C-alpha cells in the first residue's frame, strides 16, 4: 500500500519542481512510511510513498519496464498478479522484480489504456509513457483506493489524498460551494466532487489520459449498473447458494496474498463473520481478529464478535471506545482533508491502531450491505413501494402542504413529506442528512445548486437494483471506503475488502431480486450460503449498523458543545450557510433532542472545523489538522 503523487507541467521546457514534489511526498508519509521514490522527465514527475506488503526487497517505486520508456507509481494490490506475470512472461516480457507493480508497466505495453481490464484488485496508479509523452491515471472499479486530480493553468496535478494535491503551488485551497451543498446532503463529499475548488476525484471505474500537461476526458471502463442488467446467474437457490460460497472462498483466498502478517476486523455481523470463516479455513493458523465496542449496550457488538472468535478459534483482540476518544476529532478530520460527518471514523481509527500493533494487513467485510441488499432501508422501500401512487391520486401536493404547515420537529412532519414523493426521490430524501427541503432552509439561494448524485442512468433496472447501484456508486466509495482507507492509512495499516472483489460483485449483482431480498429478509442468499458454516445466532441477529452513541456520550452537555463549536457561524456563513438556520437548529435540538438534529449539528460542526483548516492553509502548504 502506498501514496502516489505527481505533476505534469504544460510548459515542456520547464523542469519539474523537485522541492514542490518533496512537499507532496511528505504529505503522504503516513500512507508509506517504509520509503519513497521520484522519477522526473522534463516537466513530468511521478512519485510515491511505500508501505511494503509484497516483494519487500525489490518492490520499490517508481518502477520501469526494460528500456525505461514506461514508468508506474501504484497504490493498492493486484491479487491476480502471479497469473498475469506468467501470461506476460509467455509473451516475451522480462521482469526485474517479484512485485505486483511491475505487471502494470508490461500490461500497459500490451494494452495501453485498456491495461485496467485484466486487473483484479484495488488500485490507483499513474503510468508515464515517455515515448508518447502521455500520463495515464486509473482508479479501481469500486473506488477502494482514492485518487484526486486538478487541472491548473500551470499543468496537471494528482495525488492519493487531497493534502498532496494542495501541497502543489499550482493549487489554491478555495472552497467549492457545490461540494459543501453535496456534503450537507449526504454527510460526505461524493465523487467526483472535491471540497477544494478545481480539485476533483477520479470516479471509480475510470481512467484519464493527460497530454502536454492537459487532461482529456475521463473514460469509464466499468460500471456497476451494468452488472445488474446481466441475466440471473441461477434461479435454483441450492445451486446459487453453493456457487456464491465458491465465489466468496475464491475472493478471500485471492486477498490473502502477502509477505507480511494479516488479520481481520470482526464485528460479529454477517459480512465480517463470512470473511473470518473463510480466512480460518484457508490460513491453517489462528486468525488474528480485532473488534471495537461501546459501554452502551444498544451499540455494543463485542459479545457477537467474541462468539464468532470462539467458534473459529481466532486470536482475538478488542477495545472499548468512549467519549474521551472525541479528543481525536481534530487529528482525524485532518486525515480526511474534506468534511466527513460519519463519527464511526473514530472507532475505525482506534481498531485500526490496535490491529497495526499485531499485523500490517487487515481484511474487512465492507461492501456486503450494498452488494447483498443488507440495509434495512431496502426493506422500508419495499414495504412502502405502493405509496408512490399517492401522487398519481393527486394527494402528494396535499401531503406536502400539510407537512410544511407543521412546525420543525413536530411528529410526522418529515414522514408526511416523504410519503408525498415519488419512490426514488423518497429514498433519496430518507437517506439524506439534510434533505433537499432542509437544504433550502439552511443555505443561501446561490449556495444550493440542487445537485448531487441521482438515479437517472439506471432507469431500466428494477427498484431494488436501482437503490443498490446508487449506493454502490455513492455511499460505498464516498463514505464507507473513504473512512476505511483514511483511518487505516493514518495508522499505516493496509485494509482489504474481499467482498468487493469484482468477479464476486458481478456475480452478486446478477442474482435474482428474490435471492437478495425476500419477505423482509435482507441478504437472503448469503445467509443461506452461511447456514451451518457460522454460529447460527449471527444469522438470526437483527441488523446493527456501525453507529456511535454520540448523544449518550455528551448527555446534557451536547447542546453546549455545539454552541461552543459553531459560535456565531461566521465561517459557515462564508460558504452560504445561514447563521439563523444554525441557531434555530441548535435551539430545536436543545428542546427536542431528536437524533436527526444531532447528526445535522455534528455535520455542521465538522464542516466548520474543515473550513477553519482550509482557511489557515496558504497555497502550496499541507492541509493538516
């Protein structure tokens, strides 16, 4: 695992600024504490920081082909690199290392921009073609690894994290208001937006070619929506169950390739238990497992994790998180660079820190909810599927009118509004931190462009598949995978997500709807495949998200905390947030103590701290906590 970065100046006769590149490298030391490297070629420079996982002795980067005409920097893991190496050797290529990185340069020689097609893994990389004077950057299919880039008058800049890109003197850290509005709606900045104006993320499943320091148009090479359009893999449940188990076993086995110790995060839920069960069958020694819990019983999953650990005989480690750990907030927000409202980042960081004391790589069960329809909100959508007809009956406008007349915080206000909407808009309204109607009240008119990711490209899919495809494109890379990447990398730990192995993703998305969600049971086929292979209580337990008891931690002090943190809201006002709306939200939370208001205030507090950091960073300086 690494951090990568680079610049490509438009002025070909001006050599790359090595001092600037050293600063970009220093901004990514946490991602690669084992070493670094830099390659320059006129106005082009690519570099990396390395966390050594495979080929510890000869796997340094940047890495070149035989005649040094093609160079690569790479963040991630290619799990089928041994098979690809054998194929490339048969084609006459010569390898100088035993690393997965070298596969990329030889695949590029063979396939050019299509070098991504045979890759099975998580990756963000850049390939420099010295003969053609072009730079190719690429990101994996699901967005497991991050990649930011910016086109400036001076040239092209890219990096694994925003802080590396803003370290370039070519990028000024001014705030993008579109990203602010999107963040407030979703609690994260969705791809391809970035909180710094002019800096964007390369979307999952895309490549981008840069010539003469100027970026072309990003090209999509894989789309998760298309996976749901494939014919069902099998309508026979018994056959599909065994086929799914074989796919899961193959995915986990492929993710065990490593020259350093591995472990696993274990919550005791279906997804992490699946990964641990398959690891235990493969590795032949007790799996090292790591869990995090809370003193509040409603949030604590440690008993389930212990049960799974006992069943599979793992070497188990756990910790308990409490309100004192909020002291980490500023440091962790600095690791994200962008505003990020998911408070579960705190326990994720702490369990990653615990794991790093024992292993260098940890497997997680992330992605299972999106892939196998595991969220309760899918059940809610199914149960309310007929309510969209209210609009057809002319009742939608009336319900919205009644909702608007009710005071903020009144019981039923949000429910009535939600029922009035068409089905897909109702889902978006339900999952939004600040739904569109709330954003209209919170933001000045010029700050709310009404943007954000929508469902349009999947109109031909059935409703459940549309929701899953939406979450796989947005919530998964924007929240879940961002949290896992930043918090593990902050501790120099590599996280792997075998449930997002793309052959498994393609298989699962092609399952018939009734094998994903049936009669209110989420993950139907996955749970069938697990029967007799995991503790039965894991399959019976209710869905429990990775939530944090924020309100319980603060108790009576929470309104005061928000008042102290948000103050007069001057920084928020600079990006179009109405100070009066913030004060009203604090007031209503003080009186009503509703969880949704608490989450909204938390998001505003996180945004305020992010804006404070950005305001303190001059052009070309590193964004830190």
